[in-house]
C-alpha cells in the first residue's frame, strides 16, 4: 500500500475530527457561565447529528454514498453481504444462475482469505465483488479511529485484489452500514465508492422469511439496491424468494454500469 497515500488520508481523517470536537469548549463555557439550558441544548444537538450521521446507514451527512441506481435504466441491483460462506455461496450462485441474475457480493477479507476459490467462482460466474472490511467488526466499526478503519478497509482491498487481480472491488459497504466522519473519505482514498441500499428485509436479524421478503417487495422499484445476507439461518430461502421476486418484477438485475456516479442529492461537500 502506498504509504504517502495512507499518511495523507489519515491526516485528513484526523482533521475531520476537529469540527466534531469544536462544540466541547462551547458547552463547557456555557455551563461555566451558568447557561445550563443552552449548554444542554448545544450538547444534545451535536450528539443527535453525530448519532444520526453514524448509525443511520443511508444518512450522507459525513460523506457521499450510492443509495440507489438511476431509475431511468429500469435496473435493480442485488447485493449480498457477509460472504463468502462455504455452503451458502455455492447455493446462491446456483440460484442466481437459474434466474439469470447478476449481483455484487460484499465480501469480508478474512473469510475470503479462507475461501479464495469461492471468490474466484463468484467472479467467474459474472458477478462483482465488493469490499466489506477485513474482519467485519459490525458492532464497533463506527467507533474505530482512522488508523484502525484504514486497516480494515485497505487490508480487505488488498486481500480481494490479490485473489482476483483483474477484478479489484469498486465499492465499499461498512459493516451493518454504520459509518462515521471519515469512513467515506478513507474509502474514496482507496478508490472505492461507498454503497448502501434502498430495499432490505433485515434478514441479518430476523428469520421470518415472508416478513423479510414482503419488506423488500414494498421497496422494489427501478433503481432499487436490494440487500440480503449470507451466513444466516434463512439465507438460502431468502435468496430463492428474492431471486424469484426480481425475475417477476421485469426489471433488469445486473452488476452496476462501469461509471456509476453519485446523484446530486447524495453529494456532500
């Protein structure tokens, strides 16, 4: 990895933390002045902004992201997180073949390193691979400091690129969709665009397949980015049902175009 790029990116990430900490002296000063209500209001406002920007996956306060495809293309995108999985990946690939569907598999670096043959099989069958961090620290990714976050994203990129040199990931998805002030910045420095979703059924935490697929169905339209998972008790059943749903929709389900830009309403400067 280019050390100069790493150093520059980390410096920019740490600089981004300064505005987040700037209200702290103001809160302390207001409290010292006895302006307790003003101090509490300022503190709660900043805390709310930070919480929403961090824990709401589709919130673009902290950086640009892709949340939908251009609707005029009559295309939907199926994204599959948390693989590769020794049982689920081959089964899902067969399901997708049966329905003529292409997808993006957002892969965890450590798991890919244990099953490189599955990564190569995903690519060989015409699908795309995406960066989903090296170790998938779902509960703590958003709390990582810049160096640790860089390590998660950059190491996964190196792992996947080493396995499929001609098909390096173009997109990054943070674990659980949680990100922070500098996640998009670091991903962009590594040549990645952060991609979220617009249709999900919470199959990572639920096992009620009809409820999962109904939730996805309600949000399925041209431009939708659908999210499902590997490694869950209902992964194969959900994949089979969603694949049938996508086929029945009449919408094209393929990998993204070569140049997938951020739309105007997703730009954060």
